[in-house]
C-alpha cells in the first residue's frame, strides 16, 4: 500500500526545522531526535549523495524549484528507502531565500510493484518455455505417429515400402523451391505422409496384382482419395489436409479423379503432391512393371507437363532433383532428393521382396 508523502523544511545549512509524521515514519525515528538536531543529508546513503543534495539545494534556492530527485534514504534502523524528492524555495518578503520545503515520496510501494511485475514476467516467460517444450514434444510425437502409420500403410504391399515418406520429402523440397510459407509446407508434408490412407479399404490382391487392372478393379482403386478424406474428416486439425489428399490424382486437363478438376481448380498443394507421388511411383518397382528409371521418369514428367501435371511444379521439381543428396530424414526442411533416389528405391524393393516371400 502506498504511504502518504512526507514533508520537511530545511535551513540554509540543511538542518531539519520541521518534519511531518509520514516523513518521521519513513526515517524510522521521532520528532525530538530529528528536528533541530539532524541535517537532511544525514539520512542520505553516501557522501556522494550528500554532496549532490547540497548542490541541488543551491540550485533550488537559485531557480525556485528542483523536481524528481531520485535517491535512497537511510533509516535509523539501517534499512534503505527509495524516494523521489522535490525541492521548493520559500522566500522572505524582501526576496532573500530562507527555507527549503522538501516533499519526499516513498517509492517502496512502486519498487515492490516493479519487482512483482518482473517476477510475473519471468514466471510468464518460463511458462511459455514450458509450453513450447511441451508443444515440441507433442509435435514430435505426432510426427512419429504419422510416419509409423504411413509405414504401416505402405507395408500392406512390399512394392510401396517407404513410398509415403519419400513423397513427403519430395513435397518439402518442391514447396521450398516454389517459395511456399512454412505452414503450407507442414500441411503438405502431413498430407503427403497420409495421401494413401484411403487404400486401407482396398484389397491387397488388387494392389499387388501383377497384371493390368480390370475396369472394375481400377474403379475400386480410384476411390482411395475420397476414402482418405472420409477417414480424416472427423479430425478438425486435418481440415487443411483433406483437399490435398482428395485431389492429388486430378489432372490439368480435367481427366483425373475424383472430381475431374482442371488446372487452377486443383489446389496448388495437391498439384505438388501429384508430381511427387507420380515420380516416386515411376522410379519404384511395381507388381505390373519394373522401375522406369530416373531419366525416363523425368521425361514422362516433362511430356505430361500441362496435360497431367502443373508445368510450374514440374520445373521446380527438376531443380530439386538436381540438388544435393538427401539427408537421413526425408521430411527434413529443405531436403532435396537426388538421382540416387531411383537406385535406392529400386534396391529397397528387391531387398524386401525375398523376406516377404518367406513369410507364411
């Protein structure tokens, strides 16, 4: 609680001639011990402060007033009191300076408030740090869950082992090359990891069929984007991911599925996913054909730019493919997957296949 201001009058040599009760309380003393016996400077904290106060008293007598002098008073019990002082000269009728009126404002309350605010600020920032750490842990857990889920989904068929994770890496590289914002990149990365989630409802024998699909089987496969959207729709945080997953098989000429969207009608992030998904599929072995290889896959992207694929996305992806080799984490920010990707995908497929054949 703020205490009342204290007042006193000083003689020419600084002796306290009058003092109010609030001032005596600040000093921790009584009137008989102070009035006429002590100089105001006796209660200042150091000799430097006493000299400064004497100079300010002279200035006040010369100009009539000096305000906002910050200093500390030393109480009779040795405690320090932060104060703000105003000096006002009281003149004789003939104009000669005689007394100084001193107003003393106790700043203890203000200082305590400031310290409380500092403590509150520090506590708030510490809370934010804890929240940030907790959020980072939740994000890491979510990321690990998404990758585990995608790997489990890809494992339905040894032909697609690691497909979703590689596609996510391509998408991150393309989106950075195109200058997309961080939030868009993260949304696209999650969509890429989950883009084939709708295949949960597709029969394994269709996915692993070594020959050409029948019209009925192809119609079944074409339902997986919509099924993926249906699976994720109840999750509010996946709202931005849904249109990417649903429309990643659309084509620029409107001949894709499920909506038959054309060009700019197709969400940009879905157009990026379409290129990344198609490229990884082309360079990987499939039950109905061996890998096309990197050069042929690139030629296919170029030939279908404007018809199936967005030309701007294809151009950005070609720059990504010419970049440095991938890191151990294909979803790391700024990752670029190079020409070694085709060989590594093909090698992985052949390594996994014999192991799966031995399983009952």
